């Protein structure tokens, strides 16, 4: 595995020290079956997780490690994920790959006891040129633009507020804590006998905020009009227009210096 992560970095897949967990790799049946040993560099990082995200990510690095560089396949949709044990710091992983790039995963600890299985993981091809592109181009297919809000309302609405904390020095641990705390607050609101929406204030640009945005967007599809997701600053004008935004019925927005913009 010497030089593997350096080679991947040249394709645009730059993994930090915590995520460089692939230590050994074997092939069976040509490229259709891969066996790998993965581990966390710091065993203390496993505390508080069902399975550490860097360890699970490393279990999939075998897939990109055997790529020829012309095409890289990255995870897209997970089906049938089962966590059998917690606290793992080392995994023995088996990946069975179909010709279309769909794979199944089975991972055990070093004693052979199951830790996590995935019935099906759909992958999608990515052109390495897209990964290497810096900075991101404004015409990217999946780029998010913030468009000025041109609506108007004649009244304001009552609502509850929850401000999501920002991450500190331990980004991964803080992100895990913040998303768990946010999920609990949202569940409490949805279970309460109230018609007032919950305004979740979370920055879109840091890791925890991005995770919260994904979490809340999913909750919004299941509970329409119960949650409003806002990335706002502390400008007084922004606080003044917040009730107007809630009354508008828009589910997601960004507010800067009192100006409302919508994702588009």
C-alpha cells in the first residue's frame, strides 16, 4: 500500500491522516472481490460512534485504490445497512462488486465477529478531472446558487428557534455531537402539540452545518411546514426579517445583512 494515498491525492481524492485507514488489500476473481484490512490511526477516536465514519470510509478505499485513474467510482446510495457491533477500531473487509459498480460489504473485527454489513451500495463514476478542478466552477451541475427572494408577506408568524452550535477543534466529534443534539431537538418539536414551526439556524459552510442541512432537509420532506432551515448572520436586520421569512412559507433560506436569498 506504499504510496497509495499519495497517488489518490493526484486524482483529487485527498484524504487527511485520520482517513488514511487502508493498510492491506487483496484481490480475488479478478476485480470482482476485494479483501482489505482497515484501521483507525487513533483508537480513542472510536468513542461515541456506532462505527467511526473514517473507519467506514476506509473500508471503501479499496474500490478507489484499484481504479486505473481514468474513472473513479464513489458511494451514492446505501441499502440494507446493519451495524452488528460498536467500538471497532480495526476491520477485515470483503467487497463483492458487480459489473455495474454496485457492491455488497461485509466487515468483521480481528476475531471474525461481524461489525457491519451492507446489502447493496450503488456507486457512480466520477471523472478525475472534476475532482482535481480548483476552484469549483460556477457552472458545476450540482453547484448551489443563492438567489434573491422577491416575495412579500403582509404579516408575520410565531415560531420556535433552535440555533445549531458551531464546531470546535475536534471537528469529527463535534459534528457527531451537534447532529445528534439537533436530531433530538427536532424530534421533540415534532412530537409536541404545536402548530408553530421550528426555525433551525445552521451555517451551510462548515462540516456540522452541512450535516444538519442534510438532516433537516430529509425531515422537511416527511413533515412539511413544520421546520424552517436558515443560514443567518447576527446582523440586526437579519433578525428583523426572520419572522417575514417564516410567514412566507419558504422552507430554506440564507440571510445576510437583512437580505433573504433562496437556494436555487
